[in-house]
C-alpha cells in the first residue's frame, strides 16, 4: 500500500505557508499582514523555517499516515 500522508501534509503546508498568500510574517508595516500578495527575503526565510518545523512535527513526531487502497 502507498502512504499518502507525507505528500498530502507537505502539499497543504506548502500552500498555507506561502508567504503573502494568506499571511506574511514579518510584514512590511506590521508583524503579521494578511492577504498582501507581497513578500520579502526575511518573510521567505521565516515561512521556510515554519514549513520545515511543522512538516517535521507532523511527519516524524506524530507520524501521520494516510493509506489508500484495499489490503488483499
């Protein structure tokens, strides 16, 4: 069977943590800005660190698994 948990979790986190899409940490005027569709090098680094930290927590520490298909 194939384990789709890592693929799905990483894909969702990548979309949600894209800087400037939903939110941006740090923003240009405030600490957190929502829906600006602009980014900076610092916010890219912060979002990258958040992505890898959350991805490691979900995949390694918790061990999320989604198995598709039936067993024989």
